C-alpha cells in the first residue's frame, strides 16, 4: 500500500511538473526583445556641445520654450550630479531589470497579443512618487531615483510611501501604469466601483507577475497582508453594516483605497491596519469572480463593477 501510494504521488508530481513546464515554455517562446536606453546616463555624461543631438534623440524630454541653459545647469548642478551618482551605484548593471522587463512583456503579449513592445527608457526625474513609471503605447519610462531602496538618505517621505522605493517594485509599477489602458473606469464614485477597479489592477498583476508575492503586488509588507487576511471578515462586515458599498461619499477613497499609513474605520484598530484595505478586498472580489466565471480577461477588465460583484460569489475566507 505504501509503495502504491508513493507511486500515485510521484505520478501526480510528474504530471504537475510537465504542465508547469508546458506553461513556462509557452511564455518563453513568445518573441520579445527589449533594449533599455539609459537617458539618465546620456544626459549627465554628455558634453555641453552634444545637447542639440540629445534633444533630437529624446525630443519628448525637452519641452519647447525651455532655454538650453536650464538643461546645462541641471546637468552640472552638484545635487543632481550626486543623485546621478547614487543611481549609478545602484544600477550600473541594468541587465537584471531588463531581463525582468522581457519576462513581463512575454506575459503581457500572451494575454494581450496586439500589444507593441515599447522602448524602455530610464530617467532621473523629480522624485514624483505618483509617476515612478509612465507607460505609453510605445514607451516605458522608469524614474530610477525612485528605486534606490527605502532607507536611502535622499528619501524624506513617510514610511508607508518610501517602503515601495525598492527595485522589486519596478515591475508592479509598470503593470499599474499598463493597466490604466486596459481597465475601464466607470464614472460613478461608489466605494464598490473603486474597490473593483483597484481589484482588477491587482488581479492583472496575478497574471502578469506570477512569481511576485502578494505583498509586492499591492505594495504592502508581509505583516500588512497578514492583517488583511486575518481581518477580512471584519472589514467586509464593516462595509456592509455601514452601507458603504454603494456610497459615493468623497472621503471613502482616502479612507480605504488610496495609499495611506492606515485605513480609517474611526476605531481603535485603525493604527493596526494598513491603508488600501478596500483595494485589497476588491482584489479578493475579482479573484472570486475569476474562479467562478469563465470569461475572457478582456471582458473581465471591462465589466461593470456591480455586475462583477454580484457574479463573484465573494465571501470572506475567515
């Protein structure tokens, strides 16, 4: 009996490995070539006499009407040059990131075959943490000064913001920017609509970044993910009992959807909670819908939030 049981388990293991290998091969065989253009290096290492050539090559970074003296002063300013030096220390070898971009776009092309492979360009910008990555139809622009590590001396930001200034957050940020072009945002401001919209973005990360942890996808610490898992029933009951799902109160977004040091239940547990618990619940709703309904991904991303929720059969796990 023991031998038989071992044989069954071993056979199941082999079948599982074969399936996994087949899936991995399907992604690997998708042709994607990405060359990263280091505009940050070009800008800070070019001579003043090369400015016009640089402006022709990267015209979208040089708005009309801005005098050349602005760019020349910036390229030589001690603080900007110090920042560039820190970026170079961290990203002198960009190959690991480029390889991750290739893997990501293989997944993107699997689910969205018509997607063009964009130019990938790195920059040093103005430390705008709301725009760490900009994805356009033919460009992915990555602001490297936002990925130096959460403890870097240059970061004078609240902890909940700078905890995501890590290299590992680049790909989730690329997907977040990419998702804006794929997910329809309805005009109604209800909490449910905002939750489902955020949930669709996070579900897209499940598909496009399968090797990433749940914490990395949403930008939480592992402890914050555990808090949401342990309190999922309580959060859901709070939303229902306070009739928040279909409320369009303007403060609900900042209380439960937007990045914040904590969510605002206006109770003692607030300081224990992470921000964005509404986004996390929305993620579980979309996951539940995907498990219980066989619909194409493009259709899921365009679905009305109310319809998706009603068909999701969502129930908190605890």
